[in-house]
């Protein structure tokens, strides 16, 4: 019997904006821009197609996109 992939389940878990924000900023290298709730709301408004499930966030679907988006924004 194959055991469940715990890392995949953790990454794909649906989360609130607050939970995603906390997990996104956790263990982020110091050179990376930090996210904030207002920035994530702006990201969600700008990338509405990535939120077909409504207010649901996941590390699997959104972390890399948020990271790229934040790094492309002016300081």
C-alpha cells in the first residue's frame, strides 16, 4: 500500500488569505520581498483567473506566482 504524499497534500491544501500569508512569509530568505494582506488582495484582484474557487489560496497554485509578482513590483 502506498502512503499519501504528505508534502503534496500540505502544498495543495486550501487556505484562507491569512493562513497563506503566514505560510508564504515563513522561512522566506531575507532577500525576498515579504507579502502583506493588502498586497495579496491586490494580487488576487489582478490575477482573478487564478482564483476560480473563490477566496481559496494554496501554496501549490499561488506561492510561485505571488513570489514572481512581488519581485516584479517597484520597491
